[in-house]
C-alpha cells in the first residue's frame, strides 16, 4: 500500500499529499452561461442510451455532455448498446449537478491557495484509502451507486483550476482562497500523481 506525502515545498511522489487546488470565481459565471444545468457523465468503457422522462440521449463511452433538466422528480432508464435495460429508477433535481450514468466513482477535491498556515482551520484533511492506495487531503468520495449528485463544487469534471490567475484575487486582506473540483476518480489519480511529481521536482 503506497502513501504519498508532502514536503514543505509540496508533493513528494514517494509518499502522496497534495499541492493546492485553486480557482477563480469568475469562471463560475462562464459555466452558468453554458447550455444546460446537468452534466450527463458516462465515464465507463461502454456506450449507453439514457432516457430521462420522454427524452433520449446517446452517451458514448467516456463522454460528458451538458443537458437541461427541470427541477422536480424524473424517471431514468439506462440501456446498453443492445437495448438491454441495465438500470431504471428516479432522481430529484433541485439544482445543477452531475448525473453519473456510467456508475463510476467520482471525487470532490477541496483545497486552499494562498497562505498555507490556514490549511488546518479551513480544510478537513485526512487519509483516504481507495483501491489499495492512500491519498491525503480534503476529499469527498462519491460512491459509484449514486446516480445524481447536486453541485457543491466550483469546477466541473471538464474544467481545470486556473492556477496562474489565482494570485490576482489575493491581497493583504484576502490571504487565501478555498475551491473545490469534481473529478472522475481515474482523472483524480492522474492529477494527484502529476502534482506530486511537480512538488518533488520543486523540492530538488
């Protein structure tokens, strides 16, 4: 079992802990300007057909598409490429969110940019063990059985944190910024290790 820890400079690939995840509030406006309020996410390796109420959507393997769904209770039927129904049920929409039709694991990563002295008071960092790996940080693991998750994060699956712009939002009065991003779990692992490698290179 491998654990990735952090040096004073950031990540150390030999032991996993994260560098800061960051973002800016201006992008939230841009996201709101996009069509649709729900990300229909099929991170699985199989193409699916999804029927929400009376509307059908094709969801190719690995695809992410933004759709519009009104507030309220909705029926959903998920079928494979042969037309065989693999799941059906209902879900409630009160606000924007992620519809996990591929039934794969997702994770929300919360992190702080700015003065790191505020990490302990602003984050709840702890070890998270998944697939025989241990990750350290403030994470919320979304179980693969959860079909719909309401949005409590700043950046969606297909958005990156704009690290280079975050410093523009900091000031003597505003010493840190906390942001959250939703990941497909496979993307999270790749990004986590990438940041760990970058941290190790900075420390050398």
